[in-house]
C-alpha cells in the first residue's frame, strides 16, 4: 500500500524502542598531525583544528550525520542549537 493509504493500525509499534540509548557526537573540526606530534600531546596542549569558532558543527547519531547546528552557551556549559536537519533524517 502507498504510505498515505496505510492506517494507524498498520504502523509498527515503536514504543519499545523509545528507551534505547543512542550515542550522539558533535564534530566541530579536524586536525592532521604526525605520530610524533600526537605522542608529544599532554595536559594544556593546544590542538589547532581546521574550523573557525563560528563554523557550524555536525551532529551524528550512532555515527550517522543527522543534522547541523551551532555551539551555544547554556549556563556554565555548552550545547548545540540545531539549525538544519539533513534531508530525510527528521523522521518524515
């Protein structure tokens, strides 16, 4: 049946999946360094990445790129404000 013709009773019961943990990661930038440089890293080391402070960040769920956003201050911490869902990844 076409998606529009299915009734609610034909929909799968996803209620049991609501409490499954997923891993969310936020990627802001990348760096390429040598093994020697990696071995020299220690406390207080600064690792320069290829992004500007205002660049958008990628939000991944279990490794899959789902959306993009921007870093925001939330009290004494940081968060991500979602600015764009990638095509087809908003559950629609």
